[in-house]
């Protein structure tokens, strides 16, 4: 589909102080999306026109974003970029950062004139305020899962983005200055590509987890999206966990289902959590995305005979707002 415009930040309106009707509408939306769901084809944005996309042999398509109908979230945006053999995407720049997991293939980035090579199962960071271009010089196609908290930047007014070209009103402005003077000190020395060799698998209450990017890894040039991989053996289950941040899980391999318990806020002399007596079940397969709403208890189950691998992404801003804990009602299966 070709959209005439893109929603970068979604508004929230109410005739009363309470916002429960907004939450209930989000909770009612389907949480599993498969490859048939394309909410945006990239015709508005860095992917360029249909003719440009055809000539570059690269394409992008969106799975979750703030303009979706039905609306899930704008704390995270999820889309895919596919690079045909010996192709490249159109170069562009934006103030928001992004990270993408390499599902298949290999290639390299050009960020501000510096090359960063990547391969399958790497996690790659695009830093804010960078001119960047995705490249695939090889004979096999490359496929990337892109995860970003773009609306966070948009809401804060960090909206200076676009394709290369001259500035407007050049006679009113002076010579070029280095933009990076106002970046966090030391940021340019941080890691831009995280490979499998840089990570380890650990047994946790959630299950067997490979942390790829988190607030604890302060040598990564990424501040907004936390990413981990979860491995559940055939017939097994994850821990049953409760957190405030919403989450998108990409089903990397296998199939199974997820149970979600709604959490109601009872406001009395203080906040109390009231947990639904019965969960709702969401089945999924390889290539699907599973959405877990804010303030939800979740537990994931692998199908019998099929080990399950899931890639999780969460907006780190929740941790900076005081919601840095995860509570486990029961640990993962042995």
C-alpha cells in the first residue's frame, strides 16, 4: 500500500481525567502480527519513492508503529529492511537512534563516512544525528529486523531528519560546525556492532537468556532500546514475569503461545495491583511479532517438539522513569 502521510507521534485525547478507555482499546487489539501485516511500505520516509526503491533493490516494510490501526504502541517501532544482493539503501539521516538485528545475510554500514561490517545474528546501532546507508555487496540477500523508539525523539522535538541536500535559506546561516560537540562525552568511542561472540547465554528466572543490549552495557552506543534473546526448550516455558514496560517479541524460530494477565490499578490510599484471575492466550509462529502491553504479566510456552527462540525489544526510558524492576511469580521450567 502507498500511504500519503506517516504518523510520527500519536495524540491522546479524553473528555475526562480518566484514561482507562484508551488502555482498554489497546488491550483489545490483536497482539500477534504475521507477515501479512504491512502497516507502512516505506513510501513516506528514507526508503524513497517506488522508483528509487526499485532501482536500489532495497525495500522496507513496517509491522508496528504509532500510526497503526489497530493501535498497539508508540514506545517501539518495528520494521524490516531487505537488501537484495549487491544493493544498498538510500542514504539518510535522523536524530533518533535505531538498532537492527541481522536475521539473514551480511553487509556493512556507512555512518558518517566510517564503515561497520555486520553478519547474521549481529545487533547494529545507528547513532543519533548520523548520515547512514545500509549496504549489501554480496551475492545473497540480507534481512534486518529494525527496532527503535523513534516517537520518543519526535515527542521531544528532535525532528531534524531527511535525505542529503542543501539547507533552506543558506544566506542566513554561517559555515559548517561539528554537530557532535553536543553529544555525550565519549559516545563516539562506544561499540556500534554487537556480535554473538560478544555475548553469553545465562540461566535466569526468565529462562535461558542472551543479553545483547542493556542499560548495564555502558560501552554500547545505544541508549533507547534494550534487546535480549530468549531460548525455551521444546515443551518448556519461560518464567512468569511482571514489569511496567511494554515489549515486542519477534519469533526467531519455533512456535508456541503466550499467556497474558491484565493488571488493573485499584487507587485507594495508595496504588494496588489487581491481577486478572484468567489469562488470555496468544498463539504465534516463526516470523510473527508478539506485543505485550504495559503493566502486563506474561509467560511464554514452546510447542511440544519445537524449541523456541524469541528476540525481545523494550524502550529503556521506562527504567529511567523508575520502573527498573521485574517481578517473577514463578521461574522458568528446568
